[in-house]
């Protein structure tokens, strides 16, 4: 009888530990997640390197603020599309049809993103002097951006 009670106590303890661990794992993931990039600091470094005037600096901040909602909505839509692609079942009858539909949506979103980034870059370059544009082009040559997976990508101030 004592062994059965002892065993029941162990099982109860293990269940509680399992439930606690299950609840804490998502929190642990967020605690160890990569910190967000300090875009503000990057913008400050670029502003300093280009020797922006106070007025240009304010205009640059305004451009970034005004474009933020569009960038975020595009990011969210692309993320949703990627999740939908991940959830597709390759053995389903409608797999190819859904795949094509999601691929078209991805293409539409990428097109919007490229256009949006290009327009924003044009707005930023419009506030720069010819000397600052030259300096930005030089910075672009010497500081290529990298893809998350390590490949090189063109540098451009965001």
C-alpha cells in the first residue's frame, strides 16, 4: 500500500514537472531569441557618416516613420504566405493548385516590397546633397549587406 502511494506521488510530481516544462518552453525560446537589430543605431551611424544636417536627419526619420506601416503590413503578409506554404500537404489533390496560388501571391508581395523599398530609397536620396549621394554610393561599395544565410547582398540604407 505504501509503495502504491509513493508511486502515485512520483507520478503526480512528474506530471506537474512535465506541465511546468511544457508551459515554460515557449517562454525560454523568447528569452533566448536573437535581440532585434538596432535599426535606430544603424540609421544614426549612416546619418553621422553622411554628415546629415539636423533638418535632413529629421526628414530621414520622417521617411522611415511614414513607410513603417507599409513595411510591416508587407512583412506580415509575406510571413502569412510562407506559413500557408509550409502547411500545404503535398499529397493532397489540390496541392498544385494551392501551390500555384500561393506562389502568385508571393510574387505579388515581393513586387510590392521592391517597389516600396525603391520609392523609399528615392525619397531618401532626394534629401541628400550630391556629395552625400557620392558618399552613400561609396559606403554601399564597401559595406555589402548579407543575407541571413550568409550570402552577400547589395547594401542600401533603409
